[in-house]
């Protein structure tokens, strides 16, 4: 069976009210990674050029092994960060309750940190040509002035992110990467619970039966299933392939 081709758009990050503390957190996190031996090569200031652009007509493939899985996670984090950037620029967020504003701003901050984390980790462990380029997205189907439209989309993205990390963990070969992925998925699960709690009319929505199985375990989906579901949203504009991801 032919593996899915995904379409992906670059969105500039909107500074958070807590941008100074967030940047400090990201900087400290980068030092921690270097100290753990995760960043194997490191990047000098002279090398900080970002991913190389794809030649015209070529389609980027996520790659194989741990780099492929990191690129896969990077693609999902780019999607979430771009979505919450649009949310914080929208009129729903501007007029939302204080609680919902704070939750959505925190989700934005976290997703931007996750996005930049994966960009740094891949850049430090792979050639520049192996780093997924910045992606483009089309959120024209989302009404960022409407609470239901925003929160329904956030719910789908957060639930998808949790299932994606759960499914990809067993494919990672480097213990440090697996530990860090576990730390990130725990944050993503908190995001999903927060969105479900403020959006769905149920006291148990934060851990609904559709995302938690009868053994009390969260759903896990393999990368090909997740990428097919993401492609079906129509959000991804830039095309890329995932022909070499571990199974």
C-alpha cells in the first residue's frame, strides 16, 4: 500500500506575555540536553542557519530511524504551534474568559517550546538536509472568532498529539530521546485534558472512553495512521513523505 504524502506552512510565533521567562526556560532546556549528551554535535553561531530549503520540485521525506521519528514529532509540533499562534491572534481569544485565555496562552507557549526543542535536537544530530523544513498550514476552515470552532479543533489536535507520541515511543532507539518524548507526551496529555474539560459538557470528559481504553491506557496510533488523519484535516499545505519511518 502506498504510504501517505502529507501537505504542510511557516507561521511566525507571536510573543507571549511571558516570552522572557519562556525563552529562559527554552535556553535552560537546551543546556540540559547538551549536558545529557543528547546533542551529539552541537551548533556554533556560524552554523545557525536553520534547515536548508528544499530544491524546487523535490518533496522532503522525514527519514528513517530516530531522526525520522524526531522529524515526525517536529511536524506535529509545527502544526500545533501554528494553530495556537492563529488562536492568539483571533477575536475569540481576545474576548474569552480569563480561565480560557490563560489555558490557551499556556498551550501556545508549550507548543512553541516543543517545536523549537525538536528543531534544535534534529539539527544537532543530523545533517541540515535531513531537518524537516518549516511547514505551511491553511487554517481557513477554522473560525478563529468562534469558541466552538477553536476548541473543537484544539481538542482534535491535542488528542491526536497524545496518540501520536504514545504510538511512536516504542520506535525510538535512543534512551535519551525516549525519556524526553515521555516528558513531552505527559504535557500533551495535560493539554488534551484541559481542552476537554473546558469544551465538553461532562465531568469525565478529560479522560473519555474514546481516548482511554478499558485497561486505563491512552490510545496509541502508529505514524502512518496519524499522518493520514492529519492530512485529512486539510491543514497541511507543504507536501512531505514518510516512506522510511520505522514500523
